């Protein structure tokens, strides 16, 4: 099936020259190359980085740790929770003799 185009040769809205698109999980090659280079740089200089962190003042070291956590831990999204007071049952108290 040939993709539909308008008079100027552009694809009409909702159609594409690549209907299947990029597969899920397929990343950008240039970004992957850059990530690999950064990883290699960090791996090759890990001991120096640790020494540099240890040489920092405590408040600066904590600040560096916090900044690094942004890259190591996933960001949590806030969610909205709705509750009705009618759903909450008061506890039942049983007094026995």
C-alpha cells in the first residue's frame, strides 16, 4: 500500500512513509555512543573521582551525592489519591468481662 500524499508531496495527516515506525526500545545511535563514552570515562577514572569526592568539604560532598542521585535513582511521579470519609470505617471495640 502506497502512503497517501497531498499535492505538494507531503504525507497527509495520519499517514507516514514508514507505517510501522521505529521499533519500541530502539534508541538513538548517537546518544548510545555518547553514553558509552561517558561510562568508559567514569569507569577509567573511578578511583580519582572517589578521591576528589573525599577531598570535598562535607556540605559540598553531600551536594554532589544529591546531584548524582538524580542520575542513579528514578524520579517518582506524584499521584492524586481521593478518599471519602464515608469509606473509612471506625474500629470496632469489643469489651469483654
